[in-house]
C-alpha cells in the first residue's frame, strides 16, 4: 500500500512530526531510492528505500550550509570573533560560526529553541531565549559584536535591522537570509510560494533599499542561497556592513 512521503517519514521515525518531515523534504534531504524527493505528497511503496541525505551535511541543520556559502562567497573571517545568531532554531548558523573558529556565539530566539545538544554543549555558545529580535537591547551582550547572521521567519527583516544596529559599536559584518515569502504581500504568494522571479528580486531590492537608508550601513553584495527554504522557496544571502 502506497503512502505519502511525509507520513511515511513520521511513521518510520525519521521525524517527530509531519511539519518537520515537510521541512526536510522541501530542503531536499530526503531520498527515495537514492534520488531526492522534494514533494511531501510523493507516494512511496513498501519496497522503496527511504533515507536521509543529511548525513553528508557537516552541520546540525542545513542552515549551516547557507551561512557557510555566504562566508565563503563574501570572504568573511570569523576566527576569534564575537558572533550573534538571530533566529537560532536548531542551531545551523551557530554551528557554522563555531566551526569557523568563533570565540563566542550569542544565540537569540523568540522561544526556548529546538537547539541541538551539540551546540548547547559548546562552552562558546551562549543562548538568550524568549527574546524577540525586534526588541534587542545592547545591554544583553557583554562584548562588542563582530559578526551577525539573521535567519527569521514570518517577519520582515525591516523590523529586525533598526534594533540590531543599535546594538552595534564597531565595524560589523552582517549576513541576512532574505526570504521573499516574508517580505512580499500575501497576494504575491501562491500557497506560500514565490514563483515569480521578478517578485523575488523585488523583495530583495526592497531590503537593500531599506538598508541604504541607514548611514551606518553599507551594502556589500548578495548571492543566491544554495539551499531552498521550506516549501521550496528560493532565498538570498545579503551581506551588509555596519561602519
């Protein structure tokens, strides 16, 4: 009897919930008979071989691959830096920062997080839970921040940038994961997906123009994220600098 891929993944213990299964499937880390299956509704047969490609990922989540791509593309050095991860979730960004030699990583999240134990156990990681990035305060950080990476959902980056720059004192590199689906109007989406490339770039340019309004910020450049977001949305990595 055939079953939906997301249901199969949960029933066979690959993921705790269908939501988590959906996220993994859309991220392209679920393989059916050795091939990526990126549709949750894909019907699988009992004899099909279902496995995760995530074992090839060196980070606790594929978010780490996104940040690593930005670090390499923009040639950002994190060794011995004080870093800030806004929107920790599982900890993919933080894991990348730690692997790149960060001296300390502050992790901010609106909830208590779903942070991987590997990240929690690293003494360089300092978690700041139940903190909405819209209300960040400079006082919560013991040192000046050298690098910031932002990965938030269901909120525009326009609400994150103003309070963020108030927490910075010196030259700071910032990588923003621009998710067009959260920057556009609902009417521009089809079931939560931005399918029009023109709309995707409009969302990106809107954030770039917004950043340029602040004298302290300089836009360095952008690149496509190498990993799709939930539901297969294409995202951008935007590099700006606080000076």
